[in-house]
C-alpha cells in the first residue's frame, strides 16, 4: 500500500506539458501523431498545412499574437 501511495504522489507532482506559445520548433500532436510546428509569417490568409508527415506549417500574418496563432490552430 505504501508503494501505491508513493507512486500516486510521484504522479501528482510530475511536470505537466508546458503552455504552448505557438512558435516554430514546438511539438504538437494531431490524432496522436507528433509534428514540429513551423510558423510562417507573411501577408497571406491564415492557414495550417501538414507537410511530409513531420511538420505543421502555420501561416499567419506578421505581428500576430500567441492567441491569434492558437485560434488559427484550434479552428483548423
């Protein structure tokens, strides 16, 4: 019983996934598959494209905020 309680405490105190900033190089999971985020700034319509089964290309406008980048990802 003591081992179980020790493991429960260890599990409760472990680090959680950090808050996402939606910047290039972050790992994001889609349908259980890990992708690296590549943020591309420009004067284009915001969109998301999966490339080479490895990358998520996030196209956003120059100067976009974290919240705006997150919104584009979540609505995709």
